[in-house]
């Protein structure tokens, strides 16, 4: 109900008149800025965004409504060209993001595989350590401690010589 009322109010004659007056004011401002910039001798032929003369030829001074319509169509074409370029840029960005995500997915899969291997190796080491700690002979534990110290000393000697 409220949507239908809003739609009807947007299509009312009052809104149309307001839009036309706004477009006329914008056109006048643009004409004024063109004259102020020294382009008063600019040709009255308008090109469509492709550089070729299109359906916007001969904006006649005697028919301001037609000239206004043609100017509005030119502005719409320029806006559409800008939108086309923006959509193309967004498409390229989306493609780049897609490629980056695929690369990162491969990297994550490799990392997951590496972590699984490390977890497996850690399990083996933990099992051996648990077996070692179950040894109750003080002689064996002393020998392991002494051999570990010798390995550490040899390691430092290799590094520093």
C-alpha cells in the first residue's frame, strides 16, 4: 500500500516538473561554464562516447526542448561509458582477487599437509620420550644425561670452530 503510494507520487506531474527544472538548471550551468571557459565557439555537434557523430547532431537553437533532450542523452551516454569502465575495472579486480584466493588456498593446503606430517612426527617423538621416561634405572638415566651433554658440547664446538 505504502509502496504503491510512493510509486504514484514519484510518477506525479509535480515530480516530473521538478526533474525537468533541475535538468534545465544543470544545462544552463553547463552552458555558462562552457562560455566562461572560452568554449563559446564550440560546435553544436555532439559525439556519442565512441568518438563518432551519432544521433545527437545539430542541436538547434530554435528548439530548446530537443537540444535539452539531446544534451540529456549525451550526459546519459557519458554516464554509461563511465559505468562501463568502472564495471570493467571491477571485473579485472574480481579476477585478480579470484586468482589470489586460489593461490592462497593452495598454500593453505600445503601448510595443512605439512602440519599433519609434523603432528605425526611429534607423536612418534612423544612416544619414544614416554618410553624413555618409563625407564627406572638410575644408571640408564645418568648415562642418557651424560651422553646428551656430550652431544650438546660437540654441537657448540662444531658451530664455533
